């Protein structure tokens, strides 16, 4: 997909703010004993079904902070909190499952919790679901139509750029709409006429409607704009698309999110 790639690694931040009251005559506990007391309190609350404690305990086991690291146990505590409706736990599980760095990638689990978050109006969840449906894999069927719905639900310029790209390049004809892709690409380009991604989108839209002269000239502009940018990582694929248009062929893309 053309706005590609901005999968960011999840940063797990632990913030323990468990305060304890003390009388005027209490004797301060040593730091180690105090931490042990707080941990015991969190564990007790978690076993009693407190979702905040379950979420916190899950993060602790995932990171190995204050406890021996146990990712399976950490994920189980996060899942318990998520099933009780804890939004932060739901997003943490979804992000970890989507990214596959701290735990094994599990797209079905990511879809499950992102879908739950999207019902709560979480735009990040819509954004990630857009990628999941555009790529598919691990039991999730690729569906350009669903991807477009999710990116439209976000509605920012990057997401709308994804919509334009899908409408121009989706392999399934029923989801392509060159005229809409062209209209959207031109509108996005108004904000920055030298944006290489928007130009790349526009060239793909021209190719989809069969205007290869416009596709070629626009892709050449995209390459020039890319050469002036700091990111040169997409130069090869931009040039390959130019060759495709010079051969009077539209571009088709299947986003490889997973290896399965």
C-alpha cells in the first residue's frame, strides 16, 4: 500500500502509582519490602477481578519489571482485563499481536481486539484494521472493500491516500474505481503538489482509467519529488511502476503484511 510503511513498534510503559497511607507513628519499610507489598496488593486485586490491576500485572510480567518475566502469563492477565472491557489492555494485545515483536504475530487476535476498539470510536484501531483487510493472512481474508471502509472511517490525509491507492490498484476489479481514485488523489495533491506519495497515487489512478500518458508523466514527477526527499527507500518501486505504465499496464498490488 502506498503510504506504506508506518508500522510502529509498541512501547510498553509501566507506571506504578500505588500509594499507601501511613500513620504518624509508622516505621518506613525498606524499599524492597515496600515494592513487595505493592506487588502483593496488585496481585490480590488482580485475582479479585480488578481490571486495572490485571492490566498492570500483565504489563509487569511482559516486561519483567518487579517480577520474573513471563510473557505467556503477562498476556493472560492482559486478556483477562481486555475481556472485562479494559480499553488499554485491548489495544496493548491488539498492537502486540499485530506487530509480532514481543509475542508471536497473530492477525486474528489483532483483528478481534481492534474490531472491539473500533466500536468505541478508536481511530487507531480503524487504521490498523485497514491494513489487516488490505493484506489478509493467518485466517483473515483479504478484502479491499473492508479496507477502504476502515481507512475512510479514520479520514485523515494518510488514510485517504490509502483509499485512493486501493481504489486504483486492488487486484479484484469489483473494488477498483479509477475515477474515484483520480478525484481523491487530485484533492489530496492540492495540499502539497510535490508530495511523492500523492503523485504516486495519482499516477496509479491515471493508469487505472487508461490514461497512460498522464500516468507516465505523473510518475516521473513522483520520482523527481522522491529524489528531493530524505527517504530514498522507495526509489526502486517508483521506477518499476514507471516501467509498468510505459508498457501500458495498470499497477496491481497485494500488500504482504504476513508471510502466511
